[in-house]
């Protein structure tokens, strides 16, 4: 095996023509024979670059509407033949198979075709067969063959050709690793699509693929390695443009995702402030800056160093207010030029613009790793409307209480369990998160409210039922006048009786929002 191998013959067949002509011109300039197919061959020929059609090279015509064009021994033998084995060399010579030193292939755009809403038949036709076969063959024989699967790799290859006069084994191995990752991701997308077409929520084998967006300095703690991968098109941190600020950390990304998913729950202008993945202030109002004021009142101490999410374009007035406290990240669909100018004074503050909002009702999956495996579940896309609620107390909630109950329950969905949320006038006034006892969550939320916005006259939401009346009694002691909870406890009657005794209203949703 020779470490440095010149490229005497290259096969180019690319769906994405980005960078094709500079690559081909550089290869042609060093005397490389270029073999190509269909649209790639036409693009090269139109640019005045000499090209040999695959059918001409192999002596076998393209058939079956292009389904078979490179799947022939003259192509695959030229890629897979080992140059260090005399048996391979003699067999290639006997069958007129010329060695191929470079394969540049990117695949039919199956993922984009499906994302555009193509029907079943058209999606199937965009499943590439010859491309993955070429890529895998070249990657397997990386001792002698270089494989390009992404236009972003072209410059590295050309730089090495200039510096080394050929490809080195180190480069070929890197390219082979990237090639197998690409075909694995491609097959994962096809498998997921087929499972969806067949109505299989959880197929027997589940493949997950992602594209590296960012290597992070560390994970939750400095001794942990971490990276950020994108795996879909849902608007959010994975699709956002970072306009300014220092590099995002693992915790920044996690918290920003939590904030943006929460703020997308609301139709009215809304602001969510998150700290350590839990909301510490949420509000809806007529304008974003009014929503900011109300959200901040809930817990201004915890808001320091937090993440702020908006579901409207960030305007200058709101940006001025947010900029008065230390904020790690602001995420919004867009921002005005005035808002950008205000935040530009805060060099370290990260501003992320997503271009849209995620659909809180869209079906998707979430993943969590376990030792030796992982858990998969559907995203919590559950929502309750006033018509879904069942009043179980003698007193019926007022119209204002009902609006706050719906608001508080939507916030509760995004608070770690056990969760209790007090709200009043479209804003949270106290949030209790992540406690082992629901009573403790109710007391913590009331304590937080007493420090700042106050819980008297509020409503309360619980992410799950009250197993005993003591949790409800803590809510009543905090001054709540109405409660929303899933119901379903064996002691529901006892809890309802406690609500009636206190003269408060209570509604059941029939839907739980655990968040672990």
C-alpha cells in the first residue's frame, strides 16, 4: 500500500453541483480523466471540461430510466480492486477494468423531497441506489481510493493535491469515515420515512442521525465532552441564526430550547424567562415589552443570568428593558434593527433568531439515554381548551380565572415535575419546580410569590393530580381562588371537598403533564 496516491481517474456524479466546476477544472489541469453521469456530465461538458460518459467507459448502456448506470463491474471493479494484490491487478487487466482513484458523489435529495411534501411514488424515486453503492465501495477501499460526499470537502482534497501531488492515507481515512456517516444518515431518513408511511411509531430497529452543528467547550460540567447536532427542521435552537454574542454552551442550548418551546405555546405576545431549564417568569400581554415587565415581576432574582424567549419580533423598547439585567441568551423569531443595535452594546449576550415558531401541537419524538439504551416517546403535544375542562366544585371559575387557568396549565407543562404554577392576569406570580413532594412545590411557589409578585387572588395549576388534600390546602393558604389539575386520584373526592370547603373553583383536565 502506498500512502500518497495520485488521482489519474475520477468518477463524478453529484446531485448538488456546488463547487463541481472548480473541482473538475483542478482535476483536469493535473491530467485526471473524469468519468461522469447525466446532469454532472452535461454541466462539465457545457463548461468545456473533457468528460467520459459512464456508459462509454463501461461499454454498458444506462437502462431502466437511469436506475442502472453505475452498477456495473467496470465501475465497481475499478473502485474496489486492490492495487497491492497481484490477483486483483491481473483480474482487472483481464476484464478491461481501469482503476478509479477518486469518487465524488452526493446523493439524490431524498430528505428534501420528503420535506417538500412529495407523494409516495416521487419520494421512492428519490431513493438513491447507485450513489450509496459507489460511496460505500470507495470508502471500503480507502487504502487506494478517496471519496467525496460533500462539497465542503473539495477544498481539503485540492489543497492536498497541490501539497502532496496525490491523496494521503490520513485524508482518505477521514473521508471514508465521513462517507459511512453520510450513507448511514441517508438510510436512517429513508427508514424513518417508511416506518411513518406504515404507521409504525416504534419500528423494530430505530436509527437516529444528526449533523454536527457545533463542538462545545464542555457539557453540563467542564469535565464532560459535548457537541450539538441538528436532526430536523423544527424552528428553534437547531435552526436559529446566532446574530451576536459568545459561543453557546451546552447549558445555554438546553435552556434556550426549553424557553422557546414554552413561549411557542401562546398566541398572544409572550415572554418566557428560563433558568436551569425551568421557567422563572412567563407572561402574555398586549405588547412584548409589557409581557417582559410582567414576566420579570414573577422572580427578578432568578431572572439574573437567565434565558429570554419571545414569540414576536424583538423590538427596540423590549430590547432596552431586557438589556438592563444580565441575560445569557435572547431567542426570538426576528429582531428589528433598533433592537439589534441596542443589544450590540452587550458583546457577550447571545441573540438567536429562528425565523419562526415551533408548532406546539406537532407530533415528534424525544429521546433520553439510559445505560445500555435509550427511551423514546412522543413529544408532549397535549393542550387543553376551555371545552375540555370539567368543573368539579360547586363554584364555577369566572371568565378571568378560566383564562388564567388555561395559561397556568400551559406553563406547567414546561416546568419540571412536581410542578405548581400560580398565575394572575396572564402572568406567573410563583413557580415551584422539581420537588419530590407536590406540597413542597406548592409551598416553594407561594414563598417565591410572597417575595415578589404575591399569590393572593391568583389561580394555581398542578401538572398532575393532588394525591392528598394537603397539597391543595397549601395552594389555598397561598391565596389561590381557582385550581386546574388533571384529576384521577383515588382521593379526588377528598380534594374536591377541601376546595368546596374553601369556596374555591376547581377544574379537571383529564391530561397530565409530567416533565422529568
